[in-house]
C-alpha cells in the first residue's frame, strides 16, 4: 500500500514538473538581439522646435528600459548596444471643440514621434534594429495653453518610449 502511494506521488510529481519544462524566465528577445544584455541610451536629438524635448524623451526612454527589465542600463564602456534616437515631430490636434465657439478647442491631443536606431557598441556601423515609435496623450485646455501642453508632453513621451522598448524586447 505504501509503495503504491509513493509510486502515485512520484508519477503525479513528474507530471506537474514536466508541464512547465518549456517555460523560460525573461522576455522572448528577437533573434538579432539575443546576445544583447546591456544598453547604453545616448541623449536623443531634437528635430523639433520644442525646447527640452530631447531631455524629456531621453528620460522617458531610460525609465522604460528600467521598467521593462529585459535589458540593463549601462554606460558606453560596458554596453552591448547603443540606443540613439531623434524626436522627429510633436503635433497637436483638437479632440473636442467648444459648443459655443466652433474654433475654440476644449480638449487637445498631442502626438510625438521618435525615430531610433539600436547599434552594436563594439561596431557602430552594425545596425541591430531601427524604427520609429509614437505616443499620444490628451489634455484639457486651461487658461494657460502653454503650461497645459508642457504638462501633457511627458505622458506622450512615456507612451512612445514604452512602444520603443516593446519593439526591441519582444520584436513587435
């Protein structure tokens, strides 16, 4: 009786352990980035007329790398890859207008676009991945439109940065 219970327990334990045999911890990186463990994020360039857009975008990208966890941030000397990019556009459009004045917007949306390149740190001529990422945020028009736009911009850059990191960590 005891041998039968031990055998059943052993069979049950082996079934449970074999059910997760193919599972791996960590992300499913694209094959071209399988050897990349550490990324250095250089300061993004600003191709727009918006002041400090490059600083806000770079901060959002580094935060997204840390939050995703697939890659580790590193300095240029210890990095496997270097992420370079440029803020190419910041566009605003009216989402909802006023009922009393058709030309006055009550709610706006801003769309930011980041073009990026992931290069090999040892051979900068070797391009590992590239693309562009977009992010949007919506905001209400306050009495000070400039402040409302400035306050909504980091949220749009965070969404663009998350799209960028998803692209290099999972391939889509």
